[in-house]
């Protein structure tokens, strides 16, 4: 038995045989063909037809949106003008592989130049070309494999389109060698409740067919497991399935201490699922997600409509809306128009809003309008607040618009260190552990090569969370958590032990966190938190919390 380490997403555990995602094949050489043009053309046509039929078959099996996407790809493969382009190149002495590569590439460039919807299809054409070339070479098709039985998918990373098309009856778990806990793969895996470990570099050596256990709670992949280990993993998977079907009680520790469990949302349309999964309100509504493709600032009317729809889905419940958080990985054309070498350290979040104060004023107007049109309890917070002065600025401005509860996100270490003073002014704080970890560890949250630093279990991050929670306590103000850390079931217990008063997460994480909180009373949670805080690094904090939790249970 050997263990490979990575970053686990959620609490899941699964086991099964590995199927690797084929690496994209290298571009073919421009060597002269040894076959006649007729032979080359026949090979290409056979390969194109086979690829088109396979895409159609996959689409028919998947149904819905996937069917439309794959049928469109099949049509592209058999486009007569592409066939003519290939023929011209083959007649000039090129191999079938090279002719396909060059013809598809020229079409791709034409499509990409058109921009918009057609431009976005360029990547689909690349995928078709890769499939045809792989078939001509007698290699497996790139993309998600289909070994004909359920499997553990191992990949470098997944394109969002691959993740969207994953058949959850077949993919038992997902392991990627790249990517961090806040990569798209991780976010989508969490959203779809796929057992996943990302950033497990050593998984590159796993081979097709070998049985592995994927333990996301520990971030460990076990190869060559013993029968006993397989049985234990099954037992845990069964217990987790039981948690998923447990009653949707309000979040609480074993002794009844209330820990409201809230949802992170990016669209009002996500509200229904959140309510269904037992969210007691919204802890983070990411308003920038509504406007990522907008070139101009949204109007007050557009915003009022979106916020009203959100608030009306939560009558009588708390809904925390974040003012536009633009910049770095989420640039908005109308707020971040200047080039910056280090956008994560630039004019982002509240800084960008302040530089375009009209936009912030319009957003506050829309939020006040939506508040008046609903019975929800609206809280509004500013993103990326660095200091006391920015806190005062935002809280005063929000109150000017009649916002009753105005707070700040604590994502920058300086705000955590100044929490006593920040929370003397703000009505509440919400800790964004994704950015707080990024800035504490100086590790880009999107960069696979530094993913091991991007771990909110690090005691330095936990100390800053404690400083913030203590600042809240001293001022009698709530301090919630809304970064991905709140979705880690054991870390959720630690966060409550440190003093967090609510937890907000992707709705699909609610069941695991609810079940985990119910296993510990407040004294246990505090002891588990102390064990983590006293550790030297993230891995030992996790291990110390696991040991303390086992002793407590
Ligand atoms: C965070 O930084 O933890 C957070 C919740 O905000 P976002 O992930 O949107 O940056
Ligand atoms: Mg953030």
C-alpha cells in the first residue's frame, strides 16, 4: 500500500479502478505521406465518420444540453468544406494526420476571429481535430475515457466542458495532478458532490485499471489497498450517504449551540436548490458573478430586479450580499480597465469601487430598493477591506442609503489584525478564507504549483481567523465564515471552536457540515480548535484536529 497526497474536496471517500484521461497528442510532423492521396483520403473519411458517430452516441446517452453540444460537434467534424480543405492538403502530398491538423487549425482561426458565440466554438473544433488525429494514429480518444464500467478518473486537470459532461454514475471519484482547492475543477466537483482530490502531483504515475481508495477528507489516494482498507472505505461511504439523507435540521453542535448554515450563491436562480438543501439563508451572494460578461456597468433597474428575486426567495431570513468584488481572477470590464502587473495586489474589491464611486452608489441604491420590496433581512458587505478607514468609508456610505446592517469581508491579513477596531465600526465581519489564505501564504489561489500553500488549515490562517473572531466577541458583533474552508466538515468544527458564529458554503456541502457539527459539543470544538492552532503547519493541524476529534467522539 502507498499513499499519494493532494488537496481533498469535501468529506467523500470512494474506491474503484483508475481510468486516465488521455493527454492531448503532440501536433503531427509535416513529413511527406508514404500512401497515395486516395488511401490517405479514405483513412481520414473513415476516422471522421467514426468520430462523428461516437460523439452522437455519447450525446444520445447523456441527453439534455450535452446532446446538443455533442451533435453540433459531430456536424462540425463532417462539414463538407473541411473535407475539401483536407483533400487539397492530401493532394499536395501531406499525411492524413497533418492535413486534418492544418485544415482544422485554419478553420479554428477563422472561427476564433469571428468572436462571440462562433468564436467560442473554436475550442470544440480543436477537440474534434484531436479525436480524429488520435483515431488515425490508433490511439484512444482524448478527453474523459469510457472504459465501459465505473471508474476513478485521473487527469492533469479538467476543462469545464469535460466536468460538465461527467457521468456521475460512472465517475466514482476524480483525481487531478494540477489545480488547487479553489480551481474551477474543485469548485465544480464540490458543486456536483464528486469525491475529489486535486493537486496530487504523484497521481501522474497511476495506471489504468489499478484499484485505489480516494479519501477526500484526508486528501489521500491509497494505491494497492488491503481488503480491510477497502471495507473501511465502504463503511465510511455508506455513513456519508446516510448523512445526505438525514433530516434538514438547523445547523447546531451536539449540545444545541446554534451555528447557522448559510449558502454561497452567485445567481438568484440558485436559491431554490439552497433552500431545498436546508440553507438557513445566504452568507455570501457574489454580485460580480451576475455581470462578468457585461461591458458596461449594470443599471440600477437590472440590479434591483436581480437582488429582489434573491431576497424574495428568503422571506424572514438573513441574506448577506457582497458589493461587486472585481479584479484579479474576476475582472469586470467596467471597473478594472487598467493593466496591472499584479492584479491580486491592485485596484480590486472595495478599492476599485471607491475609484468608481458612482457604481458603488448605484449598487447600494438597487440593494435598498430590493430590501424595500422583500421581507428578507438584508446585510451588505464590502469585499477586500484592508483597514479601519475603508471600514468607516463603506459603513457610512451604506447607511446613507438606508442599509441597516453593513459589514466587511476579512480577506486581507491587515483587516484580521485590526479586527478589534474594524468591528467597533462594522456591524459584522465575514471571513473569506480563500483570499485570506492566498494573502497570508503569498500563494496565488489559482496556481497549481503553489497549491500546497493554499491551505486554510495553516495555523497562521487559523490565528488570523481567531484574531477576527476575538475582535467580534470584544464588540459583540457576529463573525461568519464564507470561504471554501467552511465547506470542509472537520475544519468547520475548528472554525466554530475558534469563535465563528455562522458558516456559509456551496449548498451541496451543507449536509456533510451539518452532520459533522452534530458530532461535537462546544467544549470539544474548542479543544479540537486548540489542537489545530498549536500545530506547526497545515498537515499537522489537520492531523491534530483529526486526533482530537476522535478522542472527543
Ligand atoms: C474568499 O476570498 O474566501 C471569498 C469568499 O471570496 P471569493 O472566493 O469570491 O474571492
Ligand atoms: Mg475573496
